[in-house]
């Protein structure tokens, strides 16, 4: 039902054992290694046990995929058989002919013996694999042991792999089966996944099904582990139901609330931890202790009053005692998360991009600016103590923004300069408080605020970074080192950037517009994918957006706003002003 919604090639959390979906945790790798060791040995029994749903059958199917073509395999899924039925089933699996109207243990045993010896002389081997082997009767297990008595001079022509739950281990410890137990050449008990392995397991199955981004939120995965205790089958069932919940709510993310809802529908509850058990027991102990102390001191008075007070009905007393012992605590109710809403239909189609000059050069005003206070990279001067070097009286944000427009090649009215003046050519201001690393990643000429202690701050334009940081302060150019800039820069910056179209809100999954068609074309071109004409924000486009965001150090939320379009435009239009021509 939800496969198309999440663009899945197949159902990721099917409970059928599929080796393609096998997640090789450390435990699974050890299990396969033990089975391979037993199979490559000289015959006998190989034992694989584990709790219900831990992946025993899937491990064995993976093993069978790796077994060579010179091995014949009899895979028995129904262990509820008698001696004769078991031997007949093995003969059927190996395609051995026998007289069905004269069936007997001796006839079947002789037929199997003849076939195995002939098979061995041809350089082939045989394996009987029995699932749910804990249900095998003692007599059937003994019959299997007798089959392994058949041997050549140097090797047994038959090996038996028993797969079962923990009860199988207990059964094989019985005195009646001690001979069989001694013939087990390799054994392994498969444990559930750890919490970290569960995280990898869920993402692995999603990847195999065709989704590379994390659908489950981190808290949701932790809740899945808590409810399933790392049992793969329960993880599959719970994740499948959680995806269905997300689908019905039109959400591409599975939240912890969805997992809890799915778990409640499946009647799965988190197991009581040792801490909770101790906590509850402690409260009971404390309550009873206080009651005992109270009774010891107040017993005489209570006995006297008891004669005068009528006994209360039990149905009134029991709830009060239960509350005293702390039997239940109110559950915190978390409000549901906000869901994605579609974009309004009245979207203005994109206009043609108005680009700045074809080749970016430092404007004439900057070239003619007087160079004062030029600082060497390795020096650490206290520039703020040298006010005589600079006239900072006009080092305001407005003047810095005026110079930033000049860097872009535009002239604006100095009396009314503001961020709105660039709207006619789709120039917009973007401001944030950030780090030096993010400033370099942004790679746009920026208005920056410089400050020192309680002294008056000033605004400058950082218009280039090469061997030094080049600042324009009120018509004066200074060159400073990275250490100096990082010391006095407040972290505030404002950049001008040119949008490809008029922005009317963020672009999100599920929307449909010409802006999204432009976005899809640019990302397809950038990521080397076929150029398709589509205007819907679907799941493949969401994956492309998240990939671009990760590659550019952005939050991978799949939402396309200013912060995502700014670096994208710098890639699309190589002529835009930059701080550095090559970003390290």
C-alpha cells in the first residue's frame, strides 16, 4: 500500500526469509562462519538455535546460496513427521525412487544408503536441513543419527543441519540423545540485535528496497528497538506497521509517536526494565515500612477508635491502597508533530534570471580606495588601538551594504539604501550568525560586524579571501590575517544573493510548480542524472535535495529555502561574486 508513496521497489520489512535482505551483524557473520565450518567438515550434525524471529532460517538460506553446485540439499520445513514420513520426505527431496505401495523403514533406509554412496562416488555431497527441529521426536532424531552412520573410508556422505529454538538445546541434553549430541561438529546460538545493530538493520532493509535516506527518526528507531528488543521479526512487523501509519498521515518521516501507535495496535509493550522493577518494589517497600511504623505508634489509638467507626466497604479501600503503593503513574502525552502542508496553488512562475556582469571584477570604487593599515598574515597587531589609521565614523551597516551592492555591480541611492532595493533584479539579503567555517562555505562577499570588548563596533565588507582577508571599511581597503579577522569578527554577516525566481515560501515534498521543475532540472544536471521534465516534488527529488544539502554542509531536511538555494545558485551561475575562487 505504501510502496509507491515512499518510492520503494519492494516491501522492505516482509517477514519472509529473503537472503537479499540479510543484514550481516557480527552475530550473523559468526553464525554463517560456524555453519560453513560444519558443512565443510567430515559430516555429522550442525546446530543453529535462537529465539523466535532472530533470523535463523534467513541465515541458513544465505548459507545454501553459497554452497557449491556439487551439493544436493533436502530442505525440510515440516518437522512433525514419523520415522517413515521423515525418510520418505528426504527421498522425495533428493528425487530418489522407491516403491510407495511397499513402503517401510528398511526399504527407505536402503534406498537412501544406495543413493548416498553412489552420490559420494561421483564426488558429490548431501545435506539434510530441518527447520523448527525442536519439534522432532526422539525416534526421528535417532533415525537421523542412524543415517549419519553411513560413511565411506574417509568421509560421511551426509550432513544434517538442525535449526531450532532454545528448547532444541535442552532436548539434545537428554540421555537418550547423548550419541547424537556427540556428533554435533559445530553449533551456534543466534542472539537478538543490539540497539546500534537495529539502527543499521532498519536502514539496510530500506536501502535494499530502494530508499537511501533515513525515513525513521532517531527516537523512532530507539522506540522500535525498545519494543522489539532487537528481534528482527518483531522489528519487521513494527516497522511495516509504522510505515503504514506514516503513509496514512501523508508523512515521509516515521516519528516516535507513530511507532508507539503501531506497537499498541500490535499489542507490543516495552519490557519492564530492572530499574523499573526496583523502582516499583522500592516504593512498595517504603510505603509498607511507613505503614508499619505508623501502625506501631498509632495501633492503641486506632483500636480504640475502631470500636466507634463503621468498617468501610473493600471497594473504597482498595483503590486508596493501590494509589499509596504507586501502582501506576500518569503517562506523559506528547502532542503530535506538525505535518507537511501543500503549497498554495497561486505560485508566480519564475522570471528570467538577471545576472550580474559576465565576469566579476573588483569595482572601480574598490580599486581606487586608499590602502591603509595593511597587515601581514603572521602579525597580530591590535588594530582597534590605531583609530588614526581609519576613519570609522561612517562604518555603518548602510554604507557597508552600499559597498556590497557595488561588489555585485549595482549602484543604489545612498540615502535610501536597504535590502529591498535589490528586489527588482531578484537580489535579496540573507543574514545569519555563524562560524568562520560556514562563512567560507557560503563563499559570498559579506557585510560583517567587527567589535572589540565594549568599544564601538563597525561594519565592513569582506569581499575576498586569498592569502589574507580583504576588507572594505568606509571606502578604505585593509588586508588582515585569518587570526585577526576571527578575533574581531562578531559572527554576524549579511550577504546579497540572486534568486532564480520570485520566492513565495519554501519548496517542499508534495508540491507542484514551475519553480520545482527548475529545481529538478538543476539537480539532475548537477548530479549527472537524465534531465527530466517534471514539476512535482516527489520522493526521488527529495532524495536529490537531501543529498545536495549533505554535500554542502546544510541541514538535510529536504526543504528548499534560501539556505539551500544560495549555494545552488553559486554552482548554477559561475559568474556570481565569490570570496574565494576555489573553496578548500
